[in-house]
C-alpha cells in the first residue's frame, strides 16, 4: 500500500466515524436500517478473508466484482441488478424483474438480510450473499480445502455421527435467495436447508449422499418456469440423478393441493422427472375424492406428508407446557375441559358467512374442505357442548377448554390437526382418504379421533361414547405427538421441549428407516426398527437435553433464552433464517457451535 493510499484510507475512516444512537452489531451493523457502517466496510476491505485454496479461472474473469463464483461447476452467480456470464452488465427491465419477487426497484438493489447471515463470510447485496473470494454457496459456507476437496465452514463443519446424509443442489440465486424470506408464503425449504447444515446432515459429496435435495420454491407464479429449467439442468450438470433416475431426490411442496397445484398439462410434460422425485408435502390425499372431485396427490411409501410450519405465537401458553401445568397446580388443579367439540374458522368456500337460520352456505365452492366444515356447521352449530363458529376472540382459551377439536381440511391441506395438538385438544379428523402429517409412519389413532364423513350427523354420539379413560390416555400421548408436528429446533420451544423429537428430526428419522428398510411399508416401520419405535414414543435415552430458546417473552424454563432475545441479538434480523443455524444456534453466530447433543 502506497503512502497516498494509506492517507486516503485514514481520511475515509475519520470521515466515516460519526457518532450514532443506533444499535450496531459489533459496532458495524444497524439493525433498524439494516445497513453496515461505511467505517466497517473499509475496515473489512483491509482485512478481507480469503479461502484456503481458491481456484483460479473456473469462472469468467471479473466475476468476483459483482457476482460469486460457484467453483464446483464454474458458474458465476449474480445479484438481482447484474447479469451476464461474469455479472458485469446491469440487468435490463429491473422494475419488471423486481416485481416478480414482490420488490420495489430500490429494495431490489440494497443490502438486506441473507440466509444464515452469510456465515460472516460475505455481505448480502441484491438478494444474495456476495461472498469473499474463494467462498461460495447460498450462505458462503463452501470453499476448497487443503486436500483439493470442497469443505464446509473452512473444514470446521462436524458431520453427524448417525442418520442420513443429504446433498443440497446449489441452484442459481434467482431460484433461491432472490426472494425476501419475510414475504415468502411458507418458505419451509429454507428451514430444511438451514437445519441440514446445523444438524450435521449435509454432505458436499454426492457419492456418499443418501438423498438429494432440490431447494426450489414451489409457490407463486415462477414455479413452472423454474421447474422447467432446473430439472434438465440438474440432470445434465451433475452426475447424481442418473445413478437411480432421480428416485432419491426430494422436493418440498407447501401448496394447498400438493403436486396437484401444478397444472395437469405441465405435470404430463415433465412426468418422467416429477414422478420419480419424492414429494414432501402437506397434502396427504391418497385417493380420488368423489365429493370434492379432487385427484390423488400423495403416494404412501414414496411421498411423505410433513407438518405445516406454524409460526403463530401464543402456543407456549399450552396447558401441556410445564410452566403452565405448574401454574394450574398452584391455582388448585389442572385445567378442566368442560366443552366437547370446538371449531372456529372459515366455513364456506366463498369466505361468506353461512346463513345463521338455515346453517347453509351459498351456492358454489361445495368442494371446499371436502364439504366437511359445511356439514359439521349445518348439523351441530346448536348441539350442546359443541362450539362451531366462524370466528371467536377467545381462540386459544376455547381450544384449552374442550376435549375434542375439529381438524378438517381447507382448500386442500389443513393445519388445525397440528395447531390443536399443541394445546392438548384431541384432533377430530374428518376427511376420507386423507393422511395426516407423518402418517402412516406414525399412528394417529393413538392420540386422535377419526370419523368417516358419512358419520358427521352422529358426532355427538361418537364423541360422548369415548370413555374418559381413553381420552386421558390419548391426551397423555399427545404431548409427545405434538413435538413431532412442530419445528421447535428452528422456531423455539413451546412445551419446554429440547427439539430432539421435532418435525425436522422426525422427517430425518423416517428417511433413515426408509434407507435401511427399503422394502418395508411405512406403517410397519415401528415394528422393524426399534430405534424408530422409541423415537415415535419420545423414549430415546441416548442424548442429553439441548437448550432451545423458548417462545413468549417470559422464560418458560430456567436457563433458556426467549426466542425474542435471539431474534434481536447483536443486530441480526428478526427472521430466524438470517441467524446462522437458526434459533437452535441462539447462543452463537458460529454454526459449528450449534448444540447437537442427540447426534
């Protein structure tokens, strides 16, 4: 560095060092404006880290100026406002492009929150981590190791000792990071990606992988365009698809109707690829439904029904929470559930209220909820002990004071079977041919009531005839079952749990059993695999408790932080995706420090 350059840098440092009342992360990052101080930008440029063994010439010259070189395949990845082989050209029609991602022109270009906070190896500019030279990947976690092989987190990544290994395709950022997490509808694929990293189940070696994850966003207007491009791209760029014609590939689809959200003509067009992929979906309709006229969307043993990611706050007030149980005991005993059946929510498919005198919905949308919500309201809106209403201002209280809660489908998949489970209310499942999350791998009959659609008029007799002893047993089992339905290792604890049995871990256990017992039908997994049986019943004894942050502002368990504290710590954004490793890594910005006592 020349004396002239040094004087210039000192001058810039002096000019940038202005006082501010804003809170900065390490004195650099403004949480309110989501901007980095100019002072820190200059400091960082002087001590910029470089990967151990950066490759030379794998990407077009100049890629690093605005883009990031994916050195595994020599692809230069661009932020939203640049394009071209080396990301050297300003993108045309920016306003139109930004609108596709629900962004204004200004939002498209500025710094923002990025996945895993770029693992402190880059800056988030224009919808992607602009990684420091020699690092690449959606979160700058990949680099070359001294042995010439790719490595994660500079070789400090610790693989899990047991379980499956999953290879993640690093797709171009327009299919992944260009979206704004806070505006995405059901971004579950990013939660899965983040947990694969923090759990130690990710591998960069496709030869050792048990499964291959395609992290494409399956909601919105860009789905067809992205799928049409990405499937041939994977098949021709990487060698892994051809090994088994894609049968070990996974896609998460969060739409209401599962794969049937995709147009039939499109599904037929790419059927040879789509049919081989395992779909992780919320919608478990396994046979044609004659009333709704909805086609089958789920293949048991091939696809897996996964729980909806519910981020609503307040469930830490569940009667099953140890803190709430202790409070109830101190006040004279457990909460009494005097009501029989509860449901509050949309009744008619057109969002109009049903006629209060006749109990009927207007014409049209009869297929909504398979006709279940309409029929239950029609027959039982005035039944003693039943509270079936379109709306209530005491929702969680009503769930907590009824024995049973209706858990119907909606415009496809529902979420109340999960939601009411958190609150200790036994789900009443009505929907012929519909499998619930992790069914048949998990037997829902042990902690819920299933009623055929034709028996809706008989609901009072059916529910009142369930012995009190059976209700008590099912409710006791529900505390374990609810853990399998919630992504607590990412969203924080609601029942004082430690995350070892959460929805992510349950999915990974099912994939493990499938790998080890490929010819066994899923309903028999617990019979052939003792570890899985213990896992389903929350009986594993080979792990220590892991501290999770807890939902709610008060501390539910002594020594565990509130998730609110984690979301706002050190100026990192409020969304857990932007914290390296998510809420599981509440105590540290270093993903290698994530607790994994159950590994």
